[in-house]
C-alpha cells in the first residue's frame, strides 16, 4: 500500500486517544477515514477538528462495537460513501480493574464484549470488503496481552484473548492477501480509564507515535508482515 492517497480506512473508537492519533496520521497521507464512537456528538466533534487536515476526508459515525448489527451498518455507510474499504483499525476498548473479589459481573462482561468480542464483530463485518481490496486489519491490543498484573483479570483476559485472536486470524486471512497485525502498546497518553492527559504524561507513548507506526506498516513491502509488535515508552519514570 505504498501509495496511501485515496485509501479508505475505518477506525473504531477514533474520536480520541490512539484512534484519533491514527486518524490524524492517515489524513495527512490523503486518506479517507471513517471514525466511530458510541456517541455521535463525540464523533462529530472529532471529525470537525480532523477536517482541518488538508488532503484527506473524514466521516463520523455512531457505533457500538458490542453489536454486530451496528458494525454492519458502519461498513454499509462507508461502502455507500466511498465504495471500498482498504484498512481497518480495531481500536475501541475500555478497562475495568479490581481484585477478582471486587470485580462485578457487568464489569467483566463490558470488558470482554468491547475488547474481544467487539473486535470479532468488527472483523466479521469488514471481512468481505477487505477480501475485495486485499486490505489490512490492525488490532490495538496492549502489553497487558502478555504481562499479567494484580487487579487486571478482566483486562488481561480480554487483551491476552485479543492477541491470540489476532494471530490466529492472521494465519486465516493471509491466504486472501489480507495482512493482520496486532500492536501492543504500553503506557500511552490518552483518555483511557477516565484519565485526563496532562504535562506529566510527556514520558509516555503519544497517540501520534502510534499513528506514525501504522503509516509505516501500511508502507511496508507487501511481502513482509510484522504480525505482532510490542511498543514501550523509552524512558519510564523510576519507581
């Protein structure tokens, strides 16, 4: 995909954080980008800012990745507007943390349904379009998909599962010319888990860093596939 201008991408959870950073990088390449959020207002607000980036086009869509029907409607809207879909960034996610003694069933369900089942629905809904374009699917996992920690039973389970899912479908889909990569970031400056980004976050990975990584992946020679990438801050604070 060395010529990215005019390529069409879907980014779930693209109204802020990592998804927004990836959208910025894509639009700077002249791409057409659909961003989704569970809130149409949040998607519209983000799209209004992103529309100021010269060269690309942006589409704001309301969607809940926990619903297969919702994901199918997103794909239909993209195909109606742009007639194709080349790249999917399965980014939408959330975190519910706490000891297993305190973790509520609804917190477990929200985490698994969003971070794991939501990616399954996104993949299923976009699969035919990606087959046609011989496209690229990138899932945004986490270092929590390989490093477990106390209080992380739901989040660890969802991200360990997502890494396994991503690597398995990579083997399924490469026969169609579809690339699949999972990116596993460590600490990122974002609104994740109700965090408000602030100057103390300067040591963390920035959303635009992951945006640049995605562009680099898309520009890689078709014969080469980095299927799983761990990403860490260079110099975290000393404990």
